[in-house]
C-alpha cells in the first residue's frame, strides 16, 4: 500500500500489536492475563436468556452507543451513580481510547507516574499527546512534582493512574492521596482518569478509591473478574463526559448478547461470589510467587509485595544489563519479559513479572531458567573484565 497514512497510523507503527497466541508460547511473564483455570469456576448464564428482562428482539439487534440500557442501570446501582453517568465500551482499552479522543489533541500533555501501564502509554501516545511521567514515593505520585508540572505546562489535559491497584507495581494508592491529586488537578482544569480494572481483586484487605464525578473519570472492566473475551468495560463520569464519549463511539453499541451475559451475572450475584474465589486464588498464587522470588538471584530481593493486581515489579540484580538479559532469556531459555523502560524512562533496570496466568510449576521453571541465565551472564562478565585487564582471576 503506497498511499499516505495518517499521523496516528504512523505513530502506531512503533508498537507491536497484542498477540494472545504468542502469550501461550514458551514461559511468558509479560502479559497480565487471567488464569484460564478459573473460567470454568463461574456458572455461565445463557447468552440469549430473557430472564434478565431483555427481549430476544433487542438481544439480536444493534443497541445504543452508550450500551444496553438494563446493564447500564444495573451498573449504576452497583456503583451508586446515575444511569446517565455510565457508558459501556469494548473493554477498558476502548474506554481509554475514547477518553483520549475526547480530551486530547496532538501536542497536549498526559501526566502519569513512572512506571505506568504500557497499554495506556501506547493509547495516549497514538493520539499525538506528549506523555510526562512523574516520580512516585510511598504514597503515590510526588505531589510537589505534580504541582510544579501543572504550573509549568499549560497543555496538560489529563492525569492517568491505577490507584487500585497500580500497574505495574501492584501498589494500593490511598483514597486520601488521590483526593489531594484530584483537587490539585481540578484547580488547573485537568481530568483525573482512574483505571480500576484490578479494583475488585484486593489481597490484603478492602480497596477504596475516589468515586466518579467532577474531574474524576473511572474506568472499569469485566476482563479480570470474569473473562477478557467478553470485551465489556464501562466508564463512570459526569453525564456531559458520557455524552461526549458517546458521540465519538461510532459503532452499534457493545454486543447486546455479551452485555446480557454480564447483566445476568450481576443480577444473580454469581459474579460477586466468583470474585471472592478469585481473591483467594490469586492471593495464593501471589504468595507462592513471592516465596519463589525470595530464593531467586536474578532480581534484587527488595520489592513491593503487590496488594492487588497480577504482577510483581522487580529490579534486576546488580551487574545485569537489562536488554542483554531480556534478549538472552527469550532466545536461549524461551522466557519472555518486557523491558522496564517501556513502563517509564526511570524504570530501565526493572521488569514486570506477571504471576496470574501461568501454573505454579511453570512459574517455578521460568524463574529457575532466569537464575541459570543470570549465573551464566555473571561468569561471562567476569571473564570479559579479566580479558580486558580490569580484573584478576
């Protein structure tokens, strides 16, 4: 194809398309996928059931751009918002794309932490926005750095974060801290976008987050708590924001058939029961992974134990060159990692290790292979230093 492509298409060329098929190859710590073993634990309803109150004529038809009305109403009840403050999307990714389309023009600025979720960084980058990543402390984003940036940069349009639970660190950012962030942003006319796809999966006590409204826009998804294949997400925000999103949503609405499945799950309380099982299951996997990591040598033993989410954020052991290590892990040991620099410019010595998808025995084998590689590269490094006359063997 020789025709001129758009600016956004050109920007997208810098990112590889998502490939679930590749996630099944080798030992893949790169993707935060739900454990497929848990899909069969959920009592799946009939997609065409009319027990939800939705007629067959409506299930097999287009639906509203904002989504199936009865599911919107049920979600409004679940989150204590108004019906008109909910829009359904094809997963959280479409939600972020629509938010970017509403709020961003090329040259605008998106703020987030370093590190941050690489999927969101990709989506906002493709809009043509400039992304500025700010440092984090134990509470969350550095408020002093945030205030300084807001005063200096008039084109900041949104701040993106995942307070419950932060991706990739697994940190829970307190509601009090986020309230201070939201207030600071509001004074500068900047939106706060909270990615809450992991919010239903706390492992160490309940999670809490800012409700939507004002400059706060919340994004949720069914992906982590039922199945990504449903492709159902939702945005909670003031009705004027929802209306703006709907005008940019140029489709026939999220599948009414799939929406009916989600509606049935919510009406029967089956989903909430399943979420309790998921918390126990992923907490056990997290704890097993933590035990294995503490015996590993390829990463530093000091890291934050994730209080939710699907991943650990670890620093590679001293003396390991990240790019060399990641490439050798893939080529020599069939273990797949993502370089920390993709999550933020200060994160080049880190990797995200996802524990949710793989069975524990495969995780153990993958970490053993990484340890073996680390030992090999360490010996190679010593030999290189000796050959260059910088070390005596």
